[in-house]
C-alpha cells in the first residue's frame, strides 16, 4: 500500500484534496491528512473512516521551521511514501521536512501562477523565488492545473518538463445540486432583481481579483443598459475601497455587495451571467462552477482560462484589466439570448466530458506512481 500524506493549510469538503482522498484507488493508496488549521472556511470535509489526521498549528511564517520539524516526525511515524503539499508555504515546509526524512518523496501542488513576479518589493520577490527554486529542485513531481503554470515552471524557472505534470482540478458534481426554481425566483425577488439582467462575480475582495474593473464596466454600461445589475459575492481587504468606488460612480442602486455567502450556488443559479475579471489565478474554480451551472461566463485570459474556454463557444475571454473589453462582453450577453443559450449548453457539456472527478483522479494516481518510479520496490504493499 502506497502511503500518501496530503499537507495543506486547510481542506474543504469537495475541494481537490478531498476529491483525491475520496476518489483514488483504496487498493493501491492509503491517505493521511495534515493541516495547519482544522477550521475549514467553506465546509468541513468528512474523510473515509480510518483516515489518519494531524494538525500542525500556527500559520504565521515564523512557525515554518517548527512546523517542518513536526511534519518530519509525522512522516517518519507513519512511514510516508509520498508527501503531497499544496500551495506555497506548505510546500516550503514539506521541502524542509523531506530533508529531515528522506524516505518520503515530495510531490508539489502548484496552485498559484505569477503572483511572485508581480510583487512590488524586489527583495520579497527574490526571497520567494529563491525558496521556490529549492522546493522545485527537491520535488519528484510538480502538479500544475494549467498550461500557463507549466510555462512558468519550465520556461521561466528552468524546471525540467519531465518533472511537471498538467492536471486540472476535478469537478465534483455532487457539490452542485440543481437549485429549486422557486428558491431562485424568491432570491431574485428579495433583492429586487426580478426584471433585471443580473451579472455576478465571485471571489475574495482583493486587488488581484479585479472587481474594480467590473464596476468600471458597469459604470460605462448602465445608462444605455438600464436593466443591468451586478452582484459582488465575497469578502476581503478591498471591501472599503470597492464601496468607495461604487459610491463615487453613483452605482449604489446598480451594484450590490453580498459579502461571504454559504448559499453562493443559489446566487449563481439566480443570475443571468457570471463575470470573473480576475488578474491572477492558478485555475479558477468559479469558472468550472459557472460552466456546470449553465451560466454564460465572461472571464479574463488568466492562467487556466484559455485551457478551458474557447471564446464564443463555451464562454467569452477578455484581456486582463481591459474595462472596455469587459463592458463589450457583458453587453453582448445582455443583448443576445441565443449566445447565452449556446454558451450555457456548451459549458455544461465541457465539464461533463472533461473535468469530472472520475476523469481527473486517475491522472493524480499516475503522478504518484511516476514519483515513486525506481522506488516502488521500497513500498510496503501489505
């Protein structure tokens, strides 16, 4: 049995880690879970009975050396064959831990794209990239969810292409049951949206999510498209800045900020289109959700989007930070019911054919086996 320890800051129900643990072959793999915080920010996962779990408390960067030492003890105690880390800091911790317990093979989940290259401080940028290079060298395999991230690794950072594996996030349809029409209609009525064309964006209120460009696009459109309304779903450090922007543009009756919603799928079901003006993504989960929910999608050409979206077929792609292009795409959708129907139909079909968990999990299994290539004789299959 190949022992794989999943290590992340947090894990949520139906996220890509939960899907791996639940979907991979129990005849070949046994999974353990290690997190830095057991407080899931969306929904607490319920792992299969007997799944060992550990918590290494402390998410500040000063805790990284101690966290690495504790993780190494877990690796040794459970005789881990593969340590699969997720995101930047857990990967740094995992790199240090596997220097202390070298029998564990490091597999890195690279879930961010070019954010370090956009840091304003040269010193911070250099430190982050130097540590990242150490992690890349130590990893047996690096799993990237998009072609753009593969390009960053291989062309920008000199990682061997044989080490990088492209695996998009698997989509768990059970997380997204059809919303009752009466519930959807009641939601629209409660927000005064019954007779309007409603777009929504979903994500943390942060500079890199680009909500300000959507608000600017709405400002360009609302006089000639008086039926247009926009919803912002999410919370974050940019909330006050966004509120000021809405007020300064006189959009208080046009744009509503809904905050963090546990009924986000009801919100998505109730809108006419989803607009994601993000400046940086690893692989947009909202993109796949919108396609599955049969919602016409406008999304910037960030990492992962061009892999999935064929412009005009299953979504509309626009350049990052281009308010005019964003406004044009929204207006196209508002004016063209046939276009909306085509995008909605093709989007759902794309997810069904290519992104469901049953099609993605075997790719993860293959990566694990490749990471152990040459070491399989050392694995205890009993």
